[in-house]
């Protein structure tokens, strides 16, 4: 009796009649959702090009695109540092480090992001500035006026809302990235660490040269998905009057009362960015799978 070729999980889920028809099989696998999104984007682009009201809205809103991209990139870069440090703290055997990292992660994850943005920007940053001023005054009393004078002159107005927005997003996303890094590190078998130690590496060297490179490669798709989420959540910084595309769209709609044009254009801009980033992440995942094989 001849062996039947093995079926992939996708093929097994198809009805028998679709398995026998190659054309039907190809049509069932075709990404119709992606084609639909492309058609929506093309139709919207045509409307923006052909209608004056949409063209004016696009020309105004696109001015905030640079702020959106810079905010997301810088905040995510800082969040990666926070997340890596907190993730290492979560698996640390040091009781103090472990508890501090756990407190940070659970505290941030237990508060809505919008509330955190308000709190960090309007409460956290001024508190830190007051602490810096106090440190500057203390240094002045000790006679270290060179450093103390600089610290005592720092004020809240020196920290712009754009910087506060970046800090807020970085602190918030650092907690989520910490769990990703923790899971990635723990997914590497203990044998890897033992092998590195047998070669004469210290625990820190084993983590840096052996464990972390493998862990980062494993969690790279998850990190990419969080960056896509960061791009979307960067719209929340508009509540701090940061002139990203969301804030610019709100101002344009409020001044012209053309809400449809403003928010259709805004939605398409975000959709275009997130779909492009998602496709890039899928490409990276395929390359990683190919490399793993």
C-alpha cells in the first residue's frame, strides 16, 4: 500500500474537496485580508489626491509624522534598556534586585497606560527635578558649587513635554519588555550555561556571550510586535500636547470642523505604518526560521 504524502497542519484543516483541487487550495491560502487592506489604502490615497479637503488635511497632518516616528524610536530604544535590566533582575538570585524588578513590572502593568503617561509626565518628572535641586543645594553646602550650581538650576520648564512623553512611554513599555526578556532567557536550557562555565566563563560572561544572543534571537518577533504596539500607543502622547500626527489631526479637525477628513487620513497613516512594520517583522521571522534550519 503506497504511503500518502504527509499534510501540513494548514492542509489538514481544509475540506477534502479543497485538498484535491490545487487552484482551490491556492485560493484558500491567499491573504485576502492583505489585499483588502491594500485596496482600502489605494482608495484612500486616491481620495486624498483627488479631493481638495482631504489633500489639505493630509498636508497638515503629515507634518507631525516626524515627531511620531522619533518619539516611538527613542522611547522604544530606552524601553529596551529598561526591559533588559528588569528582565535580568527578574531572574536574579539577588533578593533585592529580584524584588525591585518585580515591583517595577507589577506596578507598571497594573496601571492604565494613559494614567501612567499623566503621572510620569506631570508628577514623576517634577518630583525628580525637585530631588535634583535638593541634591544641588546639598552639594553647594558642601562647597561643591561647580556641580551643585548646575543641579540647583534645573527646573521643570527645562524638561519639554516631548521628553516627558518619551520617558513615560519608555518606562511603561520597559515593564512589558522585561517579561519578554525574562521568558526568552528562561527558554534557553541550563546546559548552555553549564557548558559556558565549563569553558572558564564567569556567570556574567556566560549570560553576555552565550545566553543573551540566543534569547534575543528567540524573542525578536515578540520585540517587533511590541514596537508596532509602541507606534500605535505613541498616539497617547497627544494628551501632553506633543505635536504628533494625532495631536495635529485633532487641532486641524477642531479648527476646520472637518472631522471626517482629519480622522480618515489619520487612521490610514497609522494603518500604513503598522502594516509595513508587520510585514517587515514577518520577513525577519522567516529569515530566522530559515537560519535555524
